[in-house]
């Protein structure tokens, strides 16, 4: 949601402080423009990820040092470090102690088996993550439907199309990045900083979650269709439709985890998944 500039008048006059000293200030009116804070780490991660996808950086290549990357991008080392952390979470690079960061080779492991093992590792933790995500994202979708400006809608459409292209290419790393960008734009359109900050607490865990779920054979089509329904609800400024579209989109993942853990031998008691209708 766009933020309009605001004005306020600061009225200054001659007065007295608590200790009796005289003070003088001037009457004036100030106008402040909204402050845009781009996520530098995300930009760095995306540029390096694109270089890997396009073959500029090959598996086994060593990345420049943090200091070299900071100088190249013209940013601080903290931003570079955060960008590299995102690439590690995407599985695009790995750190080797004393040697630096290297581009990883593509994994040819069975994504179904990988997902089942991951889901069985901590079913209770995944359950809580999913429940928190459903709660926050359905609220954000409803708020976005009520508040989204034309600019918000244009950005959401743009990110939806970017995710569609990634799904068509079956590029899991790119799917993860574009999925993250799509959902972040919904929170931006929602215009509620508290809800956005709560969601940001989940982001590190969600990155690994996205890597596992989007690698599933059917995930590309499912994800693109889910996003399309969410965009439609928000575009029509229909909060109930947007909330339900988001719930349907996320609860499919909830059920997949349930089924996967069950196939690995976990009992219903171990998983403790809440009934679907309690999460909407």
C-alpha cells in the first residue's frame, strides 16, 4: 500500500524550561516524503542467484570474499553476509571452513523421499510453523484485499507472473525466490507493520520449507494456481475470497506434511495436526 506524504506544523514560541531558562523556537511547517528502505540483502542474493542460473557462476566455483562482494556491490559486509545466508538457505551455495563460499552442484536426490524425511524429522515444529503461517497470511490477504492500491496490485501481478515463469521452467531455486517475493508483497499491500514483522520472524524457517515443498513434482502447478486465486481475490477487493484463497493455498501444504509423516510411520498423536476448519 502506498504511503502518502504527510505534513505537520511545529509551532515554536518563547517559553520557559522546567528550571526557568528561556527558550526560543521558530514556527515552521515541514513535509516529509515516505522513506523507502530496499532490502539490500535480497537484491544481492537475487543477482548472485541469477548469475548461478545463467551459468556465469558454475558448480564448484568459489565466490568472491565478503569484502570483495561488498566493494563490488558498494554495500556493507553485513548486507553481503545476509545475502549469502539466503543463498545457503536456497541450497545454491555452501560454506567451506577456511575456504569461503562455493556454488553447489545440483542435487539429484528424489524430492519425494527428501520431503518425507524432512517432514518426519520434526513434525510438531512443522505443525506450529504452518499454523502460524496460515494465521498470519490469511489475515494479510484479507487486509491486502481491503487496502491494496493500484501500485500494490501491479507489483503483486508482476511477482505472480515471475513465479509462473519460474514454475514453467521447473527452476526450484528461482521458484523459492519468486514465491517468497510474492507473499512478501501481500504483506506490503496489507499495510500492517505488526503483522509484517511477525511474518518476518518465520522467514528463515519458511525458506527451507519452500525448498522442500516446491521441489515436489506437482508443486509448480499447484503453487501457480494458488497464487492466481489469491491475486484474483485481492484484485476484486474481496477480503473473504482472498482469505479463503490463501487458506486453500496453504492448507494443501498442511495436508501434504500430514500424509508424508504418516507414510514415514508417525502416528496422528505424534503429529497433532489441528482440524483443517480450525485454521481458516
